[in-house]
């Protein structure tokens, strides 16, 4: 089956929100610990608004970041199979420009866990010296469960590589255990940092345990 990769449009926001919850709610311990007590409809509205705002800003790149919201669709049904957010940071990583380190208050959310996670994300993205230079950052990647293992994720991961290689820029991703091996196969060959959270500390009795993320880097490839 031929996969179609394209940029998302604002009208995709509701489907992207559904896809995000379908992707992460069943398998991400951090998602369960952070948002497990928030009604699904509330989370759908939050993610839909986040995607819509991001897509509206995509057409207005700033001096500090250039966002690319991407999707792979099923050519038969038109459904979104997988999605990603890539950002090019021409001035390097700056915490103040990163929406993922801003902890927003949501009724029912585990705010202590959210604040700690956001703090650690900012730290890991500031850790490697290369991230203070111009680079690409994969902020988000997800594949709708029924479309797994069809190559959509790899297609999205590799999307900026040709430009990155041409311009001599590194690519970074902060990988959860779910995606680590996929990123390894997609040329993120160097581990450059890690962070971990004992989720049971924030959700006692949950049995969720400790979750680790690994910062990974892909060096530009010469032709």
C-alpha cells in the first residue's frame, strides 16, 4: 500500500486529537498517571485546541522556530494513520519557546507530576551542547494502533533528513521506551542524555513504576 505523507491543516485538529488519545492513553504510563482522572471529552477538547493553535502558527514561522505538522493518511479511507511534529530551531533550543515545558492547569490532572515532567524535559533539551546550535527536533510522533507496523512512523521520522543532511544539521528526539528501537533503526544512533520519573511516587498504589526517556541524536550524513 502506497502511503501518503503531507502537512496537516487546521481542519485535521479533531482527528489528530482522537489519534493522540488512541495512541498514548492505552500504552503510556506517564499519560495514565498525569491525565488518568481527567474525562476523555475534556482531554479531546484540550488536544484539539492545542493542535489547532499549532497548525495556525505553522504558517507563520518565527526567527526562533519553524514548525511542521505532518500526517500519513490511508489512501483508501483518508484516515490519519500516523502524525508528527517536527521543528527546526535556527537559533538552537530555547526553553522559553518550548510549549512542552509549560505546565498548564487542567481540572483533575496530576499537576505535581506534570510540573516535574516539564522541568525535566527542559533540562534534557538543554543538556547536549549541539542543541544550542541550529538543529531539528522531533516533538511528537504517534501511530494509530490499527495502522502500526506499516511504515508510517518511519516515513515521518525520516521526513527532514534530506534537508538536514544538505544543511549539515543534527536531528534530536527524546524517546520513550515505546519508540526507542524505532528511532535506532531510523539512524538516531547516539544517546546523548536521559531522564526518568518514578510514577508511583506521584500516583501511589498505581503500580506504574519508573519510566525513562532517552535523548537521541542523528548526525548529518554526507552523500
